[in-house]
């Protein structure tokens, strides 16, 4: 079991509930050390006086707030400690707000809030039930790690969670920050709007977070494993997406609708033929390939496995799909862009090839698209 990062009391009115705070998320970002090229020597960061070049001990460092160039207000660490809110022992709820009134942009970090002992399970369950039925969250201020936080405590999936929140002056005005936003009165064509709605409805999916992965982190780990095994690989970003021309908007929407319908048909066919395709894939030889570098040169990670003499070719795909195995990721990506295959920018090489093979299979009668 995880250790709590904070313990204290949750209070509202005359009710008090001892609670413990736990991290709700964790980062899987790959961490690196800085190493001098050509050696195994780590590079360290040192605090150095920029004028003298001499290293400065931590005890000799104070904080300075810059008023003008080379003019600072000096603040001692002890002075900041006196102002610090310290470590609060209480999450005191000041009021309960309707969650529908809170803009999600205010939410920052999420934590799990659990009872600090089985003897408090009943009062904990009571608060969870009451918050679920009222669709409200308790708003409070509490201090942790030398900083004061605005928080919202709500019920979610049968337990309490608390979100640290941004203060109002920390949220930027989008109209000041984002250039070229369309005016609220910008007119759109009825046919274009109907086609866009139809496309959105066709691409509607149920939210399943397990379907989404940090593909960059996965590729970084594959890179590390390959290099640790004595291989050298290079990854191409692929060609850039071409912005949609306003003049061609209706044509692009119609082609997107056609592609979405083809994809839906292919998914249905794939589901029906799943057992036979599985057997065909099992008999197919696997290859190892890496994409082109940005300069256009390929770096091979390992020799391609050669099929045994007399081995049968992979079945279940057309000859046109077979030819895709000789293409690089950049070439596959270009074909995927021409066919307007959705989510192509997040696909690896094998996924691009599989998506193109599905798109190239013979289709039944197409449905009419919006015009």
C-alpha cells in the first residue's frame, strides 16, 4: 500500500473526519543523467558566482527579487519561513459549490482522500454519499509543503478525491492570449456544419483511457533497449500535416466521411474474420525494420528474418497490401495522409501498415455522404 503524503482532519460544520492524502497519478517519463560525450562521466550542476566564477556554498545563498538590472531586494530564507503557511493539519471546508459551476480549467492536481482508520469508515461513507447525491464539492484552503492551496473535495467512484485548484488570477484570459480566434458571429455554412456533425457522430467512441498510451515514452524506451543491445536506430517524425484549405473544406469533410465509413466497414469485416486472420498472421514471418532518418537514410537495427525454404507467403491480405511491407514509415505516413486515415500521427510503422491494408481491402456499397 502507498504511504500518505499528508495526514490531518477534514472538517465541515461541527463534523470532523481524520483523513490521509495519497497521490492519484504517477509520471512514467523516462529520466536521463547528463553524460560527457565519449565518456561515462556524469555532468554535475554547481552554484557558481557569475562574476568571479567561484563555487558558492548553499549556506551563502539568499534570494533576490529583481527591481531593475543589477538592482535587487534581498530576502533571507528565515524571513520567508516566517511567512510560510507551514503544514496545515486541517482541511476546513468553507462551503459546498455545484460542480457544474466550476470550469475544469481551475483544476490542477488530483489526490485520493481516504479515512485514517477503519473506525472512521461510517462517517467517511456518509460524506461520500451526500456529496454524490448533491453533485457538490467542498471548497477549502490548506497548506502543504510550504504552500497554501485552494482545494475542492468531491465524491468520485465511491470515495473522496481532492483537487488542488488554480486561483482566479492564475487563469489567463484566452481572448488576450490566443491570436486569430474567430468572432462569435462568424458564419458557417449549413451543409458544412451538417457534414462536420455527421463526421463527429461517426467518429464518436466510448471513453476508454486504456486505449491511449504515451507513444513517445514507449519509443524512448525501445530506443534505449535497442542501443543497450548494441543496435543503432533513428526515428523520423514523418511529413508535416497540411492545413485544411478553407476553399476545400467541404471536399475534405466529404472525403473524411467516406474514410470514416470505410474504416467502420473494415472494422466490422475484421471482427467477423478475426479467427482466420489470426491464423494467417501466426504463419507469417516477422521482420525487424526501422524508419528513415530525417536525412532520408535508413539505419537497420537487425537483419531481416529470412523465411525458410518452401515457407508459404502470408495469406489474408491482397497483393497490394503485401507491397506495403517494403515501404518506410515516412512513405506509409504519406499514403495514410492521402487516404485521410484518422489518428495517423500517433501510429508507429506497423500500425500505419495495418491501417493502410484495411483501407485497401475491397469495400461493399458506400453510403451516401453529405453534399
